[in-house]
């Protein structure tokens, strides 16, 4: 069974972890969650409230990480997913998380990123010349990393499938599964 890795950590957005986890399992993939340490992770729920300039945050579900970043051999995986939430703000500083992302892009395997997930891609220096979506306030981060920011639902640029946030989960994962099929990545 082909494996896909989800790169995340504490304070990841619950819906942006669980939707791809279950959608890719449903498609027949073995999905591993990687984090800075192999431990129980605490996710959060972000929501949009009328009148607020930004989103709100509440505690979400918890889930065990399957593997620590340092123990990941990227060659064991046919694709990667980088959810958003606040986790990317700190995992982008993890040398092994960046190593994994760089390897995925060097091998040109499918990568899905949403919301704040492109912060890790920017830190791994893989966005130069790439078109990506992200949480709208990250446009400057994408552009400073040499990428082209596109606001919209699912954005596909070769092997990279990106989206703004959890409201795009259906179109984001729908496009990602198509990219996996086109790359002949079989479950």
C-alpha cells in the first residue's frame, strides 16, 4: 500500500488534518502523521466570526503522531500534505520538516498545502516561481519566498495543490486526488 505523509504539529487546524487523513485513507492510501515528536498532538478549531478582523481559535481534537520528523525517510512516501493552523509557524523552523519538503519537491511528487501550510514550503525554499494559494494574509510570505500568490479555492501548479483554508477542503482534496491519479500514484 502506498504511503502519504501529513506534516503537522500541535495547534494544527483539526479539519485540515482530519479531512485529508480520512479522504486519503478512503482512497486506499496508508497515511502517517509526522510531527516534531512522536506524541499526542493537540489540534485547534479556527472559525470566522462576523466583525472580527481575523479568525477565532478553540481547542480541537487530539491525535497521536505516527512518527517524528527526524525518523522520516521521504523516499518511503509517494506524496505529502501540509495542513494549516498555527503548527506551520513553528514546524517551519524544524530542519527535518524542511528536509522532507525539499525531498518531495526534488522528486516532484504530489504535495498538498493549505491555509498556513505554505509557511513550511517557504521556509524549505521550494516556492520560487510556483503559484500557490494560502490563507489570504500569507500572500506576502508567499511572495517574499519567490512564489506567486493566487487567492481562490484549490490552486494546482504541477505537483503542488494548495488552498486557502478548511472551507476549501472538498475542492482541495478533490484536486489533490486528481494529481495523485495523473502522477500514477496508486494506493
